[in-house]
C-alpha cells in the first residue's frame, strides 16, 4: 500500500497534469476558433484549414479522455483506492504509477486488456 508521502506525490503529479491538459485544451480551442474565422482563398486553403481543425479536435478529444482518467485517479486517492488494479485488485507498482499516475491496471492486466480490445 502507498504511504502518505507517496499518495501526496501522486496527487501533486495528477494535479499538475490536469492543469497542463486544461491549459492545452483551452489553447487548442482558441486555435480552432481562430481557424474558423479565417476565409480561405481557394479549395486548397480550405482543405488545409479543415484538416488542421480536425487534427486539433482529435487532440482535444484524446486529452478530454485523459483528463477524465486523471479525475478518476484523484477520486480514488480521496476514497483510499488509488494504486489498486481495477481488474485483479492487486497493487499497481510505484514504478508504473510514476510513468502513468492515472493507470487503472497493473502491467499484467494492462497487457490482457490490450489483447482483448484488439480483436
């Protein structure tokens, strides 16, 4: 089980990640708004504008998913369930949490989950 110092460390890491993602989402949203205000000169410009906007939307979508996972992890800290694998209910290693502080699964269960979701 994680001690108080480790929990505080991961809480701070999650809060910092959350702040960075929110900031990036705001910047990307502003960028999309600016793109929509542009008047393309021809079909080529319009195509580039549409493509860039689509890419920004995909990035925002991915970051919103990550933000949701961070919020879930922060909730688990509050509930005393942080660092527990959602599949096998074993502890997730500190090393794994340092790489991905909002990890839902231990390494073994993550591999099983990825294999199951591919087919």
